[in-house]
C-alpha cells in the first residue's frame, strides 16, 4: 500500500507539477488515512479492500477529534484524489470515496480593523523623516485609501500616479485598468515621499517603480508584508494584520459609510458582485453583536 501511495505522490509532482509543499500536504493527509486503516482495520491488506464504510468512519473520526471543517474537507479531498487515481489506473475495482460527500466548509468572514486601529496603524510611520518612513507612510495610506491588492501596489509605476487628480491607475490581475481615487491626506504623504523619500532610495535613475526598497529596487510582496507586520506590532494591534486586512477594512468601512455595493465592487476589481457581498455579512455580524 505504501508503494502505491509513493507512486501517487510522484505522479503529483512529475505529471501534475504540484509544488513540494502541496505534495507534502497530500503525503501527510494520506499517511494519516493509512495510519487509521492500520489501527482500525488491520485486515485491510490492499487499497482494494477499503470500503465506503471505512472511509466514512475515517471522516467521522476526524470530526470527533474536532478538526476544523476546512481541515477535514482537505483530507477528504486528498483521499478522493488518491482513489480516483487508483481507479483510473485500474488498481482498484471501485472507488470507495465516490459515495462520500465532502464536508461543508463554513466561509470565514474577512478580518477587518476598526477605524481606531486603522488610525493607529497609519500613524505608526508618520512624524519621522527618513526615506523609509516617508515611503511607509505613503504606502500604508495608499493601501487603505484605495483597497488595492498587494500585487497591484508593488507593481505601481510613477506613470500610474496622478497626484493632481488624486487618482491612480491600477491594471489589476486581469490587466483591465481601473481608476482608483484617494484622499488629500494620502496625496500629501505621497508628495512627501516622492520629493524627499524616493530620491534617497533611488539607486538607478531609470527605475520606474513607485515604491522602492533599500536597494533601490521595486518593493516585493514579501517586503510589503513585513512592513505591515512591523507597524502593526509597533501600533500594538491585538489581531494579526496582513496587507489584505487593509483591503478588507477599506471595503467594510466604505460600505458602513454608505457607499454602494456596486461601487465597492468596481474599486476592488471584483469580477462578480457575489464576491463583494461578503462585506454585507461583516456589517450584519457587527450589528448582531451590538444588539
């Protein structure tokens, strides 16, 4: 049984081009299933001996051990993929996972910050005049003012920014450019960064990226993530903060202030309004807590 499991993992890497991390997750989940079989059904000599009842018992054992629904769903999906592969290869006579439904995963609401926490986070780099702090003040302000994605923010060029119009151009993941407005305060921080911060970070006069790192190169996604983590810690925020937290907070606060859902959809660059509607659930959850 171990040989067929190893062959499946090799198939994932070589034929499906799965990453090492993804393959490792499959290995852990399927090894857990095999361990369950060894303990609870020692008579199972081959994968062909596995029955739907055994798979159901395995899923029930995971739920009884209080695994998160998302973890159970992932483990069931891994088991289904494995047996689908075995059946396609003619290594089992029937797929014992076919009758097994994947557990329903409850969608978690996006994490948002309160207006007070946003103010503390944005204030963290302000009041200091080093090129790094001027950059970070402009970056954090722009992220919250526009709700941009991380990739969009680090991909911005000087030509994308129109300070006079308080607007920037963001191509987005599908290359469909959209115009994102920002407020006067964000414009002031961007102006200070462009006048006193970016020139000091610039090493190559030909660099066009708006936000530069200490090497004068385009800021990376990881670099942006570390910047936000550092200021969240400095601001003593109790919850975990990621770049996407600012995007979620932007949308939730826009909705709370009366912005139309379709307008928020356009600003966020969501293809479907259903993706944007999750922010109405955040508002409802907040209202329920106040009652």
